[in-house]
C-alpha cells in the first residue's frame, strides 16, 4: 500500500507539461483520454471522462511531450497589437496609429486609432469586434432576405473550434447566429462564405446534400474559402496574443 496519494486534479487546472501550459478538462461524454491544441489560448488541453481520471490525462500528456512541442511549434508567431502595424479588415488594410482622444476606426483613411497606453491593444480589439458585428449583421440580413426568412440575431464571439454557429428558430424563440469576430481579419469572400453557410442552416439544420446545394445557390463554390480557413485559420487566432 502506497503512503503517498496521487495529486488531486480538478477541471480547469493548469500545470506545466513539456515546457508549456497544460489545461485539464472533464467531459462526461468523452470515451477516452485525449489531447488537443487550443490555438486561441496557445495551450494544450488534456480531456478525461471523469475527474478521477485526470491524473491519467496528466501522465498521458507528459508521455506525449514530443507531440506537444511539435504541435505548439507549428502555431504562427503571436501578433501583438501595437501602433505602426497594419491589419486587414475584410480584406482592406488598416494602419494602427496612436492618437489622443477617443479610439475609433476611420473607414475613409484606413486607420484604426487609439491612445498609446497599456490599453491600446484592448481598445483596438474592441473596435475590430464592433466592426465585425456590424458587417456580419449586414451580410446576415442580406442572406436572410434572399431566403425569405426573418433576420436572426447576430453576435460575435471568440470561438476556438468553429467559425460560426446557427440556432434555427423554435417556438417562441427567434433564430440566432454567432460568428467568430476573427473572421474580420480574413478576406471578405471568406467571411461572406461563412455568413452564407450559417444562414443556410436557417433552412437546413444539417450538412446534407440539400444544405450544400443551398450554400451553392446563395454563394457559389465554397471549396476555395473552406481551403483558405484550413490553411490560414490558425493565423487569425494568433492576432492579439
């Protein structure tokens, strides 16, 4: 009988593994212990079916130190928001500038300006999120009109695994669509494709043949834009980190 008890871990604990942050997660629906990379937070998540198996998840992660290092090494270098850099919003370049007064986006000049202090990055990110919500609200309204359905409510979030999600209308509850605000950093056609994709779910809440036929009717061939997200999506999550 061992005199030493194994460490007690809890859902949400963070510890070190292979020189990087390891976050522990409990998911009762999981069938086995698994590892995945959270590209937004730039950390590895070890998932176990129950809290009592979190120690196994920690051991598994430490056994896979080489895999963890390789996965995190493949992440794009973080782009820290600072005056002087240029970002693209829906395919159009904007220069980040430090100015006194209220933070704002100057659409005519192609400038995002904010006071140069410790909150510069946060202010710029809030402006980009607001612009993202404005543009996605416009795109969503346009596709809803073409589908002849009520315009759903639109929100932008910092999702880690999905670029968008649609909740179709139910009895006494209107439809809603959530988009990743980071799509504002992608080319306009890519963001527009995601809007068409999510709006198609207002009619077809699946990914069957009728759904893809509707996407093609609304937008055209989605393949190039799906490919762009697979190739460059990780870079969108590196912005502001």
